[in-house]
């Protein structure tokens, strides 16, 4: 078990969200366990309380905590993508029913913010030629889903 596990607070959608994420990431992704509310706790007995799940080797805890808190962009999940095909696939799957943002950011249908980032981007932004790095940054600011070739060409 990992030492630090991010906990994501949902309003009744923790299991649905975890199942969606597992289907999107596949591979080393799965539901690990689910707990249910008892008679003593808040909410309806028998409803899902928590879902522990793994996405690409990283464990998360989904908590059905209620409507008191909602997600903001102050916390996001950044995904390192190997190529444009992976960027495209994850962007489509995670933005469906959600909201596209700028510079590779999106909110999924549950309100969780994601950064879908090609692993080449940090190298392009740190180019030894400051003018090239600046053009890359400017190009990125004009994009929603990141286009690796357009970033290279900047």
C-alpha cells in the first residue's frame, strides 16, 4: 500500500467516477475495494461510502462526502502522455460530458480537473533558445487540447 493516497470528494458519484476512470486508463487500473454506509453514519444505509481504486499504478480513494465541497482547478491530476494518440484518446474520454479548458486542462463530468500533457512539453518549454521556448509557451496558451506537432513547429 502506498503511503499517500489522494482522496477525491464526490456527491454520490464516487463508484461511477472510479469505474469510468478505470475504463479510460485500463492496464494497471482497477477497483480495489468498496465500503458502504451503515446505519450509524450520515446518508442512507447501504449506499457507497468509499471506493479505493488504482489508475495506471496510482491509488486513489473516492469518498461520497456529499454536496458540501466541490472540486476546483486548485487541484488537478496531471497525466503524462507518450504521444498525440494518447493525448487525443484521454482528452476525448475525460472531457466527454465535462468542460474543455486552456493549455491541456479539462474538467471531467464529475468536476475533477485534469492536465493532459505530452511528455515532450517540458523539454520544448525549456529549449536552450529562449525565443523558441517563448514561442512554444505562446502556442500552448492558444490551445485547448495540446497539439504536439504545433508545439514543435512554434
